C-alpha cells in the first residue's frame, strides 16, 4: 500500500463513521475591511496660518519645486486639516496642536483625501536661541607660530 494515501484514508474513515459531526466549528470572526489607504506625502515648510478652532494649518514649502519637467519651480502653500488622530510634536516632545504658531518650521506627513489634505503627523522644530558670544567669553586667539618656530613651508 502506498503511504501517500494514508492521511486521506483516515479522513475518509472519520467522515464515514460520523466522528466529524461532533466537531463544532465557530464562524470566522468578521474583520472590518480597512478604509482605502491614501498615498501619504511629506512637506517641509513654514507655518503661515493656524486656526485651532477649525483645526486648520497652512504650510508654505521651504524649497521651491517644479511639478513637471520644464516648468518653473514654485513654492506652494498647502492647507491641512488636523484630526484628533494627528500626532503633533515640537522636536521629540509631543505637544497639543494649540501650541503651533505662525513662523514655526514644520515637517508634515499627510494624506490626500477627497475632502482635502489630512495631516497624519506634524513635527515643529525646536526653538534654539542662537546668540553670538560676547568677546569677553571668547577664548584668546591662539598665537601663530612663524617659520622660526620649527614649521616648514
């Protein structure tokens, strides 16, 4: 007897004897079909408008880009809707969307939907105070050694 048919023979014997009738099967759990995914895009720019009541943010691109080859590059302004699911950060720290301000530099990941651009995440740059040090705090300039100090030309 060929051993390849042995599992099929056992299954047929179980079905014929009625042993399979006692097995209860549960229906498969219904999984909600996911919403159609929209293509996500990223834009980096400066916030030009914030409306926390309407949850709208306008971002003007920092870098000019051409949509098609041969056209002049331009910077577009994109109006984004902030949903309750939008993750907002300042640097690496999560912050509420109400802390966004005009002139913040941001990187936004968004999805194009039929209703418009919906922000998925928005990261504002950390505010770093850049000051020029006063002459009193600068170290003294290093003295330059001439040829007589043993340096070769």
